[in-house]
């Protein structure tokens, strides 16, 4: 049974990487796409704010934020796409797409963070700052010899 779950979630992750990520990147202008794809500069908060203020529906915003954030984090660190728990309880029932840093043995639940950004406007600025801090920390850690 566990193998069936692994296959199902692996297929979802593969579809996300091969379809959602390229679509999200294609929605950016050339300069922003280069910044995200190469992990250049600081965390792309301005890009995410533009998405949050767009007329896209909530699901589209969540997908774009996960794709763009993850792409920048992968390009700027040693992270990779992964499926993992997106709740903090030890027996989390929800799983979703995030970033795994194998060297730090950590998982960042991007889906949960994107949902918070989109669905909770009152805490949006603080949540975006927190996400940026985690991403910038991973980038600095990866740059260490």
C-alpha cells in the first residue's frame, strides 16, 4: 500500500515539475524569469507580491508561488523538489509539494506557506518575510565551504 502512495505522489510531483513550474516561469517577464531560474539576488518578494495582488484565482496564485519560490530556492541552494508533510503535528495527515535540503536534512512545506500567503491577507507581510528568511538562510548555508 505504501508503494502505491509513493507512486501516486511521485507522479504528482513529476507533473508539477514538468507542467506547473514551466507555466509559472513563463508568466514572468524575461528579467524576473532569469532571476528566479538562476537564484540570483535576494529572495523574489516583489515577484510574489505581484502574484498575490493579481487577478488570478486562489489556486493559480498558490501554484505560481510554490513554483517560483521553489525554483529560486533550488537554484540558490542545494535543495530539490520533494513531497512531504505540510502540517506541524507529528502525525500530519496532509502532504504536499515542498523543498528538501538533503545536506541540512530539512523539508520546507512550500504548499502550506503559499496557502497562508494567499488565504490570510492579515498576516501576509509577516508570512512573506518568514518565507524569505528561510530561503535566504538556506542560500547562505549552501554558499559556505
